[in-house]
């Protein structure tokens, strides 16, 4: 049995939820979800209070998810306006720039209100209205948060594209969401280097509808090309705009945002989140899971380009009137002490990051941590991938000084907020375990082939969720059929997570990783199909298959099998060229780690690539290949083993 770390007496006594309260609230949430969520929906200010709470069908062919459906509200009013009377002068956002020698900013709720209202008016003047889409392609600067809240204020649907994505990826998302406006910045400083965001947006917009406008925020003041017909100067427009803009009254089920994420097949899909249920769930999980209390300084190190940044940098914290820290830089710039220096300087109380960052920092030695005063820290969190016990122990002892509970939060872009995590005052943590479901979440472990529920403890299978929760995604943008097919067709009557899990002898959950063709590289979700389609778009590539393999720092690395066109010769140079090619097609996060030249790929007689075999070879576990007799040409496997890259 693994070590367990029970909450300290002090934590248990002071936390929002202790063990007894968890048991009582969890039981109530499952016994009567209507009553439970009816009560907790009141944490949000409604323009028209709801009378209906839950209206959900998981029936394949007829999936519909509705929460608080007759209520109306505005999310920006909940994140900004409702705090002005009580905490207008409190800091809402602490902004820490890329370079530690540049000044940080403290933006009060009053200032946030003025900036959000101004940007809302700027967007309105550009012709953006309720239901229109706004793509946000921004550095981690306060204007990114203003852009999100300004869109929400006027009822527009935002879709953030991570600033590390290529022009091609940006263009696909602008086209996919049929956006009216792209908000970007001149350049994005990160780790001392500037990414030319405006130039990327120019390239992307060249392939989009000519009516798409580009609103440009000045961050570095660097030179940018300017097209008077399309480009708009945010700084000038916002200086002239009024700081009063009435919040649009939105239905609870109106979309708040679209966020593209990778799936096991095809191109990324636009995950659609709602207005009412999402904000209830993001704010409640933020408060309870992080044990957030008034006056705390909360820091989530994610980028707003990912769902973690949506829910736990912007929406959850601001709905709770919190002080949220937004960091523009990277953990290792100027050196491996940066995270800890920022914690010391801003007296951070809750710190939330990804295991990949911890593994990278752990490798640099303890002195980078130990020279900083981390006594303000009260709680630590992780997200994005399973955390290995070594990294967990290091986080606990070296960063947390053995005093801070670690919440290992398992969730997904699709779920809007945490679904499983230990609660800091309630549960004895186990390194590497996501432990317990949040309120209202009923995890089930299914037998992968039959789909039968596996009862009892000490079992393993695929992870599904039995019933809905308010933060759940509602549909795939423009493709409800794909939504039903992806999440509700393999295991009828359940939400299928795509993850495998174990339920241990105590009934606690351990996520074992994806069971589909999604890989998790440095906590970034990547579809192997996307990398494959980028590779085969190269003129010298005939075919490719991409799988994940274990990587010490990244969690998983990207392993590509590539079959060249007849007559093309493999070379180191071509390897480099293909790497650069994929980076340009998708972005640096998709850069292949290993490329193996494969004269042939293992296929069934019907032509289906046997990825199971490729995965095993990439994992250097080819002793366990299993049955290869159904292959059209079993001999290709020997060649792949002989020439494997991951020895
Ligand atoms: C994985 C990120 C283990 C999982 C919020 C999931 C995790 C995918 C954890 C979603 C965790 C996330 N332990 N695995 N604590 N958190 N994952 O959509 O495979 O970027 O399905 O959302 O990350 O990634 P996404």
C-alpha cells in the first residue's frame, strides 16, 4: 500500500470541507442532484433566478445537457460588477511579466471593471454582438483576461487559441468558429524571446474571410505590418471608449466559450461551455478544492490558452472575488528559481502547476527552491497528467516544506472544472492518486470490451461518469453528432472520459492515462492523428503513424514512424526538416521527439494500422507485442524493432 498523508489537524479544522462534511455533502449530491445544485447555484448572481435545475439526457442519439435552463445572468457581472461595492480597491489580478526586472502590476476590481467595459465597447463598435465569435490569440497579459470578460459582457463567444500555435492552426480555428474578430498583440515575450503574434495572425488571416477584423494590443511596441482595412489599434480605441457598458442578459445555456481541443480522430474539436452551469462549477471547485479564503493570493501557472487558465486563472477566481496571479513567463527564465521567487515576492498562498514543470525544476536541484522564502504557501496543486511519486514527494517536501496539502486534480477541457481530487481538509492524500470524486460526480469503472460496470474495489478499467454536472461541455461547436459519438456512443448511458483508471482497495481513484489516441506531452493534449496529418502533408512522406512513449520530463514524448515516398532517402537532414515542418504546421508543442524511418507499417489485412504494436515498440516493450498473426505482413515488425529509436 502506498504512503498516505492525512490533512494536518489545523487544515482539517479550518478548511471549508472536512472529512465528515465531505461525506455528508457527497452523499447529498448523489442522492438528490436537483436539490444539491439548486442550492449551490445560488453562489452566482442571477438576473432572472432559475426555477429549473437539471434537464439531462445521456441517451445516444438524443443527448442534451441543460442546467438552470430558465435562469439568466452575465458572467462578467459575476466576475467584476458584483465585487465593486465590497472590494473595488482589492487587487483582482496581479500581473507578473516575463522579465523579473520589469514591474509587476496590481489591477484592482475597479480598474478591471473600467478596462473590461472599455474593451466591451470597443468590440461592440467593431460590430460584435450577442452570439458572435471572438478569437483571442494573446500573450499572458491582463488584456487577455479583459478580452474574455469583455466578450462575456456583450454575449459574444470567445475562443482562445494558445499563443504557441502556428498561423495554420490559428486559421483553422478562426474559420471553424467563423469568428468576426481576432484579438492579438504585437509580440508575446516568453523566456526572453518574442513570438511575433501579429505577424502570425497576419499569415492566418490571409487565408480567412476578408471581413475578419484584427484588434491589436500593444505589448512590446515592436514593429508590425498594418492593414488599415482590417487592423484596429486597441490602445487607441480603448483610450477613447466609454468605461460603461451594460452587461448583456444571457440565458444559462447560451455558450460562454469555445475551446478547441485534441481528440483521438480528426482535427481538434470546438468544446462548447455554457454560461450558467460553467460559472457555478468553476467558482465552487475553485473555492473548495483550493480552500480559497478571502484575502488569499492564488496562482495557477497555466496559460489562458488551455482550459486550466479559463477556469482557474480567470473565471473561478474572479467569480469568487479572489486575487489571481497571471504570469507571462516560463518556470526556467531567467533561471529555475523564477516560480519560487514569484511566490515569495507576491506571498502566494495557493500554487497550482503541472507535473512536467515540477519534473523539469526538480532536475535543476533544490538550491533554486531553498533560497526563496515560501512560508506564505498553504496549499499546492497539480493538473494535466499523472504525477509520479518522486515529483510528488519533492513538491511536498522541498516546495511545500511538508506543510501543504497537494491537490492532484483530474479533469478535462470537456469537464469545465475538477472532477476528481483529494480535498485538502478531508482526505489523506496518496502520491499519484486523484483520490475522490467532487460533489455530484459519480465515477464508474467499466470493463473495456463489454462496457459492464466493475463493482467493488481493487479493480481497473475505463473511466466513465454516470451522470451530468453543471460544468460539463454541452456540444462540439457546429457538430452535435460528433459530440454524441465521441463521448456517449462507446459506453451507452455514460460520459466516456477517454481515460483508464484503477480504484484501489480503499476505493480511491488512480488515473492510468488515455485509452485512446490522445497523448499528453508536457501536460499538453495532443491528438496523434493531428501530427500524422501534418507529417503526410510533407511532399516526401508517404505514410506515418504517431504514438506516445514514456519521457522523463514531458511525461510522454512524440514518437513518429515515417514511411517515405518511393525514391526518397532517409537522412538526418530530412529528420530535422520534418521536425521543423510539424512545428510550422501545428506549433512547437507538437515537435516530434523521435522519428523512425519505417519501410512498412504493421497493418491488418483490411489495412488498419496496428497501433498497439507501434506503441509497444516505442515503449521499448516489444517482448509484449501480443498476437501479430493477423498482420498482412508480420515481417515489418522485425524491421521496426531492429531500428527502434528508444533503446
Ligand atoms: C489528463 C486538462 C492524471 C487526462 C485539465 C485527461 C490527468 C487529460 C490529470 C485532459 C491528473 C488531467 N492526473 N491525468 N490530475 N489531469 N489529466 O483536456 O488524461 O488538456 O483526460 O485538460 O489530461 O487534458 P485537458
